[in-house]
C-alpha cells in the first residue's frame, strides 16, 4: 500500500515534472521551523560540505541528520559540536552513510545482519522508533533482496531515509524502471508508507526527466505524525535536503552554562585590587563563626565572593547553542550563497538552459572560491605562527579550522541515567555505621603526632593557594584565583571556618554538592554507559580544605612508610617509568637465566567508585591516622550529592560509597585503601601497582610452576578484593607469557572460574610489551600514531609558506617527540628494524620543520634542528631517569640493574646483544668520583612537619643594587641590627668542569672558612651549602642573634618557599629549614638577608674572595652529590656522544655542513634569528648544501643540464650569487661591503660566518630575485 500523509493527494498520471513550487516550500519550511526536525540529504562528500552541514544544523536545529554519499574513509575523523556520529564508510572513500544525533537524544545502535558492499547502511533506535540511513549506488535484484530482508529484520516502527537510486512514477520520477517496480512490490508486501510528495529530490537539467530517488519510507503507524518537505536549495550537492518534522519528546538540548561565571583571563591588577577591597569591606557583615553555624558562614563567604566578582568582572554569556562558522568564512562567502539561492529560485521558476548554465557556473565558482579561501586562510594562519605565538592560540585555531569543539554533553540522556545509577545507586545501604561523632575538647586524637591535630595555619593555606591554578570550579562558580587575590584577614576567616568544621564535623551542605561530567574513555564505544569516566567538580572552598588535609595526610603516611612499596601511582618522586623499568628489567633477568615470566595485567572494575567507606575508615584507623583527619575525610565522602544534567533538568543522587574522580584526595586515599594488598599476596609473586592498574608476574624455568604461582596469587587476590568490596573484570584482564622457548605449553589462568585470556602482547601503562620483548608491536603503534601527527605538521607548513620552523619545532616536541620519548628506552635493545622505523619518523618531521630537501643528510639535519639521533636521546632519557631515582636508597630497580650487569658479562643470551640503556646508565653512575646522597624517602618526608610549616625571617629589601647610595643604606641596616652577629656567605665556580668554592665570613670574630665541593655541584647548591655551614657555625658558637647575608636570591627564595610547592627536592634546603626551626625554637633570633653581589659591600667582597680561593685550596668536607645536581650530567653525556658521532659521520655524509657547523649548538640558530618562514627555510637549505640549483638537480638526475639558464656557466651557488648576469645583486654586494666582508668570497665563506646580518643579506638577495632554492 502506498500512503501519502498529506492533504493533497497526487494522481500518479498528473504528477508535476517540476519540483515543489517555491511558495509552497516556504510555507512548509515555516511550519517545520516550529517543530522537531529530521534532515535527510545526499550530500556528496561530507568533508567538502561541512560548512553547509553546519549551516543546516544551525538553521533547522534537527535532532537527527541522515546523510548519504558521505565519501569518508574509515580512517577519516569527522566531529561536530553537540552531535554524535554513527557512520559506515567504504574503503575506497566513496558512497557511505552517516547519522548525526544530538547529544541530548537517547539512542542505541542496532546491530544489522551482514550485507554486501553494494549497500551502505546504519541504524539506530530513537525512543521507540528505528531510524535507518541507507545508500544504494547500483540497484540490482540481489541488492533489492537484501533490502527486502532488511525490512523484515528491522524492529517496527521504523523510518528509512536514503538514496536507493530506484526510479518509479509512484514517488515522483518521470519514468519507472524494473528495479523501481521491484522496490514498490517490496514496499507493498510489508505494508509500508512513502512520505515523498512527488516532488523531485534531485536537481535535473533543463531537458532531463524529473528524479525523486531519495526516499523516505516509514511504518504506517508513523505516517500520520510526519510532515515531509524538500528545501529549495541543493547547498552545492545535486540532491535537495529533505526536512521531516516529528513530535519527538525531549529533543531540544539544553544550553549548558559554564560553572566559571566570570571572565578572568585578561584581568589586570587594578581589577583584582577592586575585588580585594570590596571583599574586605563586606567582611564585617559575615557572621561570627561558632559551633553549629558553619553552614551559614560558608554560604555568606561564598555570597560576598560572588557579589564582589559581579561588581568587578564581566559575566560570561551562555554557551553558544549553534556551531560556529569556519574561520575562513567572510561576507563574500555569504554573498555567494545568497546569489546561489537566487539562481536556484530562478531555475525552479524557469528551467531554461540559460538559467541552468548560470546555476552550474555559479556552483563551480562557489566551489572554487571556497577552496581558495580555505587554502589562503589556512596559509595565512600558519604563516602568522611565530616563536612568540602562544601554543594555546595555535591549538585553538587548529580546532576552529577543523570545526572541532568540545561537546557540551558527551553522553546521550538514555545512557546518562544508567551512568549515574552506576556511580550512585538509587538505594541506601541497609546498615552503615561510620561513628563520626565530633571530638570533645578534652579528647586526644594523636599521641605520636600532635602537630597534625593543631588548627590549620595561614602558612599552610598560602602554600596551597600559591601552587594551585584555576581549573573547572564547582557549582558555585568560585575559582582558585579568587582566594589567590584575597587579603590575610579574609583568608583567616576561611581558616577559622575550616578549623571549626574539623572540630564539629558540620560540613556545609553546598560543599558536598558535586557536579558529575562524563568523559568518553579512549577507544571506547559511545553507546555503552561503562565507556564513560565520571569526573567530579567540587566547590573550591571544599577543595582547598582537601588540599590542607592532603598535605598532612601525605606527609604522615609517606614519612612513616605506610603505603605499599609496589604502589607508584600519584606519589611524589614516583612515576609510570618506575613500573616499566622494573618490569622490563625483571623480564630481561629471566631471559638471562633461561627462565620464562608469566605476567597478568588486571583490570579492577570501577576501582575508585567501589571503595567501601567503612573499610577505608578502618584502614585509616589501623594506620593510626589522627581521628580528626579520619572523621573529616569520611564525612566529606559520605552522603555526597552528585548532580548531573540530563536533558533540561538536573538529576541528583546521594553517594554512599566510592572516591570522586577528579578529587584532590582520591588518589592518596586509594593508595591508602590498597596499602595491605602486597602483604596479602604470596612472597613469590611480584606486584606492581600504578593507582588502580595492577600487575602480577612470576619468573621460573618451569612455565607450569609459574602458572601455578600466578593462579595461587589470583586466588589470594580474590579474597582480598572481596574483603574490600572490589572485583576484577576477567574479560578485560589479560596475561602474557614472556619466554625464549619455542615449544610453549598451554597456560591456564582463571579468576572466579573465568579464564583470563593469554595474549602475545599487552599495552601496559602506554607501552606495548610483546612476549619476546622485541619492541616491534610498540614501534609499529608509535609509527602509526606519529604519522597522523606528521600530517598536522604538513598542514601547518610547506617549503615556501606556513609556520616558522622554530614554532614547528615546538609543535614537534609537544606531539611527536614526546611520543617517541615515552617508555622506549626500557624496551631497548629490541628489533633494530623496528627502531629504524622511528628514525624515519624523526627524519620526516625534521624535513617538514626545516623545509629541507629529501636529499639532505639526516645527520646534518639533526644538528641544524638541534635534535639528537633517537638512539642517543633514548640513552639520555635513561641517564636522566636513573640519576633521578638514585636518591632513593631502597629503590628496587638498582639491585636488578646490578644483577643484570653481571649477567651481561657472563650470560650467553647477551653475547650478541647490546646492553640495555638502563645498564649503561648504571655504569655511568658507578664511574662517578663522588658518592650520591641517598635516602629511603624524599627530603620532604624526612623532616619534621613543624619545620615544613616554619616561616623563616628573610629580608630582601635591606639594600637595592640600583641605589647610588647602597653603601650608606646598608650601613644604616647594619646599625639597626648592630646587636646581631653578621655572617656573609658566597659560592663560586670558575668553569663548568671546575670545583665549587664556598666562603663564609663572620665579621665580629673575623673568622673565615673555605670549603671545596666536587665538580658535579652546582653554584646554587654551593650557595645553599654556604648558608647551611653559616647556620651550623652559629649553633656551634651559640650565637643568640644571628644575621646571615648572601647574594643568592634564588637560594633565599627556595628557603622561604613552602616545601609543598618545591618541584626540586633539595635535601640542603630542608636541612636549612630544619636547623633554622630548631634555632628559633630554642629561643634564638635568626634572620636571612639578601644583598646585591659585586656592589662593593665589604662582607660580600671578603666572602667572594674566599669562595674564589676555595675553588683551588678549599677544605674538603664530608659531602655527597645530590640527585638534582647530577641532572646536568646526562645532558653533557649526550652532547659528548653526539659530538663523537657527528665527527665520524660527517667524514662521509654532511661534509659541507660540517664546515659551517662543526660543533653541536645549544639550540637551533633559527630560534634566535628574526627571519620569516621563507628566509629561514632558504638559509637552512643553503647551510645544508642541498638546494634546487641546476648543478644539484642534475646530480639528482631531476634535470639533464647543470648549466645556469643564462648559459654562461654551471648553475652552482657561487655562480648564482656572484656571477649570473640575469640577477640583480647590486644591493647584495653593497650590503656585504658595509659588513666588511673581504672580497673575493664564496657562499660557503659567507655561511661560515654564522652572522645574522650576513644571512639577512643572502636571504634578501634570493627574495629580491625570486629564486626558488
């Protein structure tokens, strides 16, 4: 049965051969604009029509857009803000279909039965309706049989939209074909309805028959609810878009608002001064904090902060509900679209040859103009990228050109409810007793560490505030920067509030309100609720309190050594590289001993979300964490209210379990939760943890024994997980057998009766480990990843246009080199051929960056771009890592490297293999002349908590170097401190390889000291060591009032900085703070003061002279090198080995360049030169000696004649620059004379000067004569 659901019934014999009249279309369009819409369109290339698709989405706001002939390959990426894309592509890049669905619309994928390549089809379920997008390029009887089977398979009711290329008069075609008859029979057989009104759906020529091959077919129950119409413009395709209206519920997506309510990025100091003054003026209106009114106080504080911000800062507008136009779109584009619309309207009214030719030519012109504008706009953007361009601007504009924005709602509403229910089940636990009664005034909470029970101090709060940066705020919209710009009196009010809450346990209601944002995990399907990771946004007022708690709790568990030794996740001084290095070293040891290793990589189901709070509370108590900290932690985690925007309303659930992902405390609390996991397992199996990534492995000569040990460990782990409310996903876990054996027995590993799959490789912490440790799978993965990044570099620059090479180098460092760096040194030695693939990636990238010819020698190109060969860089990264972990005396990698080094000397396995990078690094450590300072903990956790809170008295303004009367000012300062003992310190280092000398001078007693430290010591360490020695001297002589002077501002800043903010863990700094704290605690007075160096101040002059003498003849004191001082050694090792390799390789390759650049530069020369892209690329080519000159092109057999086009001589560089009569060189020669260049000269001599003015003359000459070298 054929049913047209309109009031106008078309007689098949009277169907017009013209499209629907414009006035009728306009009337229907107006009706459609007020209803929920579906758009159907054969776009003929989705990439090229992306701007048209964006226009249709913005204009009609459809909740579904069905597209045919998308012409996408499976490797193509296509994203649009606010829409999810379901698509099927063809490998040849033609045909293909897609469905764009609004993020707010609940849907699910429908698995279709296998079909031939003659059909492209995707299907989804929207509420109770099945919606299909289909494209059939060439109908045939077998294809129509597939369509018949499809109609039987699809759940009803359904709506099928697509181009079937079947002609029949029943739906508006001028003629009927046999395939149209077959399709009509199929439609009748299934009692379906055709929505087409008889209007043509495809643009036809003046003398061509009308075509309506785009069909909309539906079940009878839907027909009366749908309104069908075509638009009057084809939007650059030859098919008209079709708009179908349907009363779907809940289809309009809400406009989401950013939590950050104010624009703060470009605020100046005056704005913050106003903000600060307004808050201060309103401080008196805040209620007095007392037990029980914490909630009202917190609300009042948040209110005055927001009110002050509203008075000073502009308020952000709502997020755009439309997709922004591409950056290349301008008024000319709009005018062309307007002309095309008028031309189409004229052709609709009069389908004459003239109007058709006009429309066709206009479409060609639009396509040509759009392509040109895209190209020119992109080139202009790329050419504007300079070394001064901020990386954020670069990435933001790249995303704009690709029309990629962050989705405002990345999860469909149907999945959102399921997702929220998993995070916070809609039920209350039957029994929960957390015993969170408030502390009484007489209750003692900690006997061993009373400091941890003291109220939080202003020093602690400022230390937290100064190391935080603005991130997504909570529901209240208050960012960290508000607190960073408050005066002390307001911060003290907030501190009093926190301390009152710690005592009473009355956490404000607003602080426990959290917003949940779901983010799709990498390479996961968007139609599965478990594919999303919940990120929780909390109030900044709560997060600051969490930071304060974290500092104390972290110091407590780390200083006591309470965490599992196998846990390396989110701990200071530890990283993923520790896990990778330990694991790879153990495998190599097993290979050396002819053993096999079974490793099982375990996936804990939603580890953070399933933490049982009562168990966590018991573990905190078992570790003797102070009761007030324990109560506060459990209190903020219990009965959290998590909010999530579903559709157009907020849904709120109470959470009784789990740790919020994104919380400050969560990683530390999870580490505490798993502190006893190691001890629960057998001693034989080895364990590595990185947060919730768990790895168990065991090595043995017997694979059966290894399998039994692992199965036993899994059984024990099962008990531990059950006790702690966690569980494994056996299907997502995997095992790998690392062995050299060829005959491998069957390995059976199971968890709760479910077999764990045994694979030949596994990706662990971003590195793919294969069973032979060949590195081939990982190198292939890296190559594929980097090839995509290379395309970005290619898009950003060509030889004669695009971004500046130095900017490209920074982008290369960020997206390609970082990928090549991560984890690869732990896999070496591996397959030589696999690592050569990585070398090829580097060479491709450097040629794109520099604009060099393909014939350019790679060794010279690496020197020019300042990029070491990857093999040397891997060794450098290994050295850098090892020298960092050497500060830990208990690091498990060190004894493994010792054993491995011995095995390499004796094992047959290593007879034809290179030593691993880590072993080579360990040999360098053993060759050091001085021992290294080592401890089982970081200095931060080796000192008392009181000393960490200690705020030393440091004076930076006692004298100014720019003061002409600085001596007078300093004398006045000394008179004011005449009752103090004055000690001056200084340090000196005369050469990079020389020793460090330290001088101290006590003016009152005229006592001096000269100390000599090893060459590895830095001047900074020398300055700090001098201050430490002065402090020790003051304590030995029991000086009651002491003033220590130094000209090292960096040393005093490090001493005064909050220890929790230190990136570099310097034991000397902590020793100074600890000693200063003791000195003050004993009732003494101690002050540090900065004075400008080399200003003629007597005490400083004496100390400087003592330091200079100490370099040669200073006293040798017990001293160990510090890890952070050794960080310069890997860089020196790299430069030395690179120089040796360059000297050897340049004899056979890159000789020309070696005359110009014989040494390894610190940085690429073009980073300092103020040349444009074209000039820089030309100069790089000239320096490399590979240019597009006739002589060089003939050498490469690209051209036959090496002579210049002038016909007088060979076309080499010297001829081009100094002899060719066709070129204008008058200004060039004059400029060289002005630079005092002796004549005669050559281009090689000019390049060897490495002078930027000379290089500018060369580049100007080439650009003036438009020479493409």
